[in-house]
């Protein structure tokens, strides 16, 4: 396998019209490109055909995080200047790390108001990449206030408004906390999951709260110099036991999305067995990495030069991934968050 550490080697040209602006009319009717990583063979299917590749005894691992209305548009308390926050992660209590613009207005001590004063924020300190730690002040329950004043932060390449905001949530979303959806899971329906369970497939849930940084390209010339932003995750003992049982009995561990994959690789030992754990992960997977826990990945098509395309390149090989992406472009697949899916086995 030819391994490159140059970020530019993970670039590809994508026609703008292939960036999906809306989800498929029916979740399970997205297209599915199946890539067999050992021989680079490709098959063109519909997502509901995924059941042909998942067998009795396999374990499907899904991220049940739920996107919160993490985008806040408000104003500086003393001057009225416009400000925009995107919540990245909760530090503790009412302290959050946020991305904000314009940043020059947000020095420590500055205060901002949102929703005509329903929510107020004070800048505590500056952190990496120009983000800020802020403290929120409000009367009532934070989540209820946020639902009134916040906006679901769609990726920057989606220019259209969504009529049904639930289409940017997986059908199994449960735990509030993400600034972005784990989009590989958007293709599943309850019926599809029930069918897999009826065939003896083990369905397991973990939680990783996705940060908006997932959309940022790797800017360093040498990809090894890139730093991942830490993201909170948790997996309980019941889920870990099911994964380990499948591993012990010869089943495949299939990660739905790069988020599930990163958690599994974070908590795995050298033999692919996992343990219950809660904490943060900043694991950065790029070519040269040896996978321990994951046997197959269901994913979408990722941005050029992103850490996500590097992860799937680590799994299948850079040449195989770029070749598959080239095929997907020629076949007019839909790309990114609302786009079509890929199964790498």
C-alpha cells in the first residue's frame, strides 16, 4: 500500500452540483457504493441492499447522539454588535467551548445576549484555534432555553433550508449534544434495523457528540501535523459485551460512520476487544494506522483533504478510496452529509 503523508494527496475535484442539498426522499433509498477493499471491486446498490452484506452474528455499531440547536445568533450587550456562536462541547455545568464570529468582539469579560435576553453569555477565556470558553446565564432549564433561541447548525456547504429538521437526525438519535449529525446513520430506517435484528444481527449503540470541527479541512502540509479536537463519548458495559461476544464468535464489527469507528478504535485492545468507557477522544486515524476493532465501515463521501477521507483511506488504502470516489463522481453519486453512502468491506 502506497502511504502518503502529504495532505494534497487526499484532494479530488468534485463538481458542485454533486453536493447534496437535500436528503433522499426516503432514507433507505440513497445509493450505496460497495467497495471490497482487498481487490478494489465495486458494486452499485441501493442502501436498503445493505442487509445482503451483514450476516447473522455480526455487530452493527451506531452513534445515538442527537444534534442540538447549537447555533446562536445574538448581539454584544454593550454595543449591540452582531455575534454568532456555535456550541462545540460542554466543559462543565454552564461552561461551553464555542466557535464564534466575529472573534475580535469576544475578549474575556465581554457579554452577549440571545433571544432578547433569554440567554446571556460571558467570555471566560481564549483557547486553541480561536475558540472561546463561555459561561451561560439564564432562568430555567438550559436545554429548553436553547430550543427557543438556537438553530440547528447545518454544514456550510448546504445552502438550502430544511422543511423537516428531523431529516438531519438519525431515527435512533437519543442523547443531546452534537453540533453535527453522524451522517452515515441517516440512511437507516427503523424497519431496516428491525429486519437486521430479526436475522440475528446485534445492534449496539454508543454516543459520541460530534463537533462542528468535523467539517474543517486539514490545513497542514504534512497531515501528521494536524490535531483533532477532543469529542466526548460514552459506551456502556452492555454494548461493550455485545461487541466482544460478536468478536469472540467470529462476527464482523461494522462501524456506522467515522464517529463510531473512532470510538471503537479508542477503546479497543490489540485483539479488538473493547471496554465500557466515558471520556474524550482526539484519536486521529490516517494511513499507516492499524485497525484493531473495526472490520467494515458504513460511511458517506467526505470532503477533500478532510480527516475523514484520511480515516477511510487508512482503512481501504488511499488509491482505492480515490479510485472509488472517481467512480462515484462519474456515476453521479450525491456527496457529503445528505449524500449517498459507501460500504467498505
